[in-house]
């Protein structure tokens, strides 16, 4: 129980933010209306993704320094979970776009660059599967991961801000802090960042333990 406190905390936060996100009042803004509730789910998915990809690049660097295969395993499993959250972020964003922009995919610069960033990590997973020799695979994929992470940051957080975009906070379009993001929403949104990141980390640790056991059995 003592060691699982953070798992309980993450579960409680996610349950709270899900229920509160669906039931608590929200500002009635033009165009957005009730779809603004998607903010509680869409943005935390990206936050969890960034957390997991940050963990991954940390262990990739650590693997290059130590050569520990466990660090390589941690890197790839955090990417596996991070990719799932990136897809959830893309799907929730597309659904939101349908109700606010009129179509699921409008080829907005933010959508396009985000898709490219996700493909970078799919390429990382494909690269790993293409190399049979364990140590070579770990080293090459670690190097790739170290370069992919800053490229992902640039694609998602930097380049969209330099171009015209429908997405809030990009291309001169004001972010939600400029809108009426009242205290009711902050009481749900900010905990959601923490809760979903904890859940993502929890899933990653489970996958890492499973893969570690499988490797021990196969060795």
C-alpha cells in the first residue's frame, strides 16, 4: 500500500477530472460551446506523451553512457506508451476539430506537424524491429531517439507558432489563457495533467516489468 500511493493518487485524479470534466460548468464561448470540455482530455494526452518521451530520451542517453540493456528496454517501453497517448491526443484533437473547424482534418499546420512528430516515433519502433543484433539495435535506436526528441519538440511546440494556424496559441491565434478559462476549468485541467502523466508512467512500468520477465525467460 505504501509503495502504491502514487498509483492510487493517479487513479483518483483521473476519475475526478473525468467526472468533473463532464459535469461541472464551463464558460459558454462562441463556436466552442460545450466542446471546450475536450480540453480536459485532449491537452493532458499531449502532456502525458511529453512526459513519457522525456523518460525515453533520458534512458537512451543513460544507455549510451552505461551500456545497460535495462535502460534500452526502459527507453523503448516508454516510447510504446507515449505513442499510444500521442494517438489519443490526435484523435481527441480531430474530434474537436470536427465540431469547431467543420472537419476532422483540415491540414492545419499544427495537425500536420503533430502527425509528422508521431511518425518520427513510429520510425523509431520500425528501426528497432529492423535490427536483429541486440547491442547494435540498442545503440542505434538510442542515438535516433536522442535526435528525435528535440525534433518532436520543434515540430509540436515551435514551428506551429511561426505559421498561421486555427489552433489556439499558434500563429497569432490566442491560447485558452486569453479566453475565459475560469477557475472551475483550472481546478480540473491542471490536476488532469498530473493524473494522466501518472497513469502513463504506471502503464510504462508494467510494460517494462513484463518485458524484463520475458527476456529473462528467453535468455
